[in-house]
C-alpha cells in the first residue's frame, strides 16, 4: 500500500478563497486548505481551523447568512444544495460577502 505524502493530502482538500474583509480571521491568508465532502463540512472545518468564521457565515439556526454568497466551482450554492452541496477534492470554494452602499439621496433643488 502506497503512503500518501503531505503534499498529496493537501491537494485532496478544498481550497477556500477568503475575502479581504475576512482575512484577519485566517491570519492574513487569501486561501486556506480545508477538508470536507460537503460545503457544510468544509465551512465547519474552516471554523475549527480559524475560529471566527462561523459567526460571520452562519445564522443562529446554522444556515448560511443571507448576506454571504458562497460558490463551489463558480456555482452559487443557493441554486445547488446549499450546505449539502458536494465539494469534490481539490475544488475551490469562494466566500463573497455582500457589499451594501451607494450614494446618499440628494435633496431636490
């Protein structure tokens, strides 16, 4: 039986792309390698590895927060299976927090 090297095990993990606003939680890393067969497992393992992500990603019921967009292989998980979306080995998971803003209303002159 062949032994798996550390490099091989990293390649079997999902790559989670961390948005700039959440990088302080990941120690400044723009990507983190995380294990998990589903999106829910990947995100829970991300929280275990870097505490602080859970409160940003999940609401009180354990569902993804409405203002956080998550993609698996460029597909929005809201149109897939949500937290049950399969995450194949070596796939990319992207977290994109919604951005609010715009210009202030102007008074009519």
